[in-house]
C-alpha cells in the first residue's frame, strides 16, 4: 500500500513538472534534508534536477520533493557539496555528484542570476526613475515571484516602497489595499511581481501580502 502511495505521488509530481522547463537532469547524488530544528526529514541517494523555477529531488526511496528558488534564501559550496538554506530555516545538502558537480553548480548559478535579472528588468519598467543600484539590491528579495517585505525594501530605499504602493493603486485595487493596510502591521506588508501561468501570454502582475 505504501509503494502504491509513493508511486502515485511520483506520478502527480511528474505531471506537475511537465509544465516546467528542465535545465539540468541526470545528476546522481546523495542528499540530506533537515527541518528547521536540524532534524533529518529525508535523506539517501537519488537524482537532483534543476527546472526553470524549482529544484527537484527524486530519491531512490521516498517521495519526490521540490523547493522553489524563491524559497531559497542562499546557497553555498563546501568542498564538493552544495548547501541550500530556505526562508523557513530548513537546509538541503547535496553531495557526491562526481563529474556533474561543476556543471550543476554553473547551471544553478546561471538560473539564480537569470531570475534576478528578470525581476530587475521588470522593476526598471515599473519604476524607470529609480537608481539601478537600488533596484539590483531589491531584485534579490523578489526573485522567482517572491513578495519582498516593506522593511527590506525600505532598508535599500524608502522611496522604492512608495513607488511600488503607487503601482498597486494603479492596478485598480487601491481601495482593497488601503483597507487591509489599515488593519495590518505595516512593516510586515509584502509586495511582489509574479509571472502569469501562461507566461508571455499573461505577462506579469503585481501582488501583495498583508498579515493581519
């Protein structure tokens, strides 16, 4: 029964990934996935794949799992391992990739740079008068469609936050935004840029997250 359940999960995961552009596959490795307390959640041998917006681990045993790049706060290289830290305090360690290590790391770095550049270009179009240096720093917070916190954006440039709020208003949702803003802790409000499900056909849209 457990085997059937895992196979079903794999089938569902593979169906979801059919919509993603595959950038790197066939990389055999060993991994350890730790939760926010440092306890091992999953580990063993398997394959790691890099898609356009997510990293995917396909274990030899257990369920496939994926981590959106927008959830990865940083990654680093230690000897022949790559260590990923997530926004939720989790850690993924991928190792023993053999000759695939350098190509994997290069593809990963390329994807990370591309995601930041996409956000940077979108921000330049949205706020053409802003400082390129400030936009580049803010783009790091907003890669992959992630909403950036007001406090983080204001640390870079307070005027950028005001400009983003104006764009929310220009999208025709100012009344809703102002109503929710009045009920919230304003420093925790987040604004992001996200690409529609149909890619170029639907373009990008601005969205917000307001904790109440």
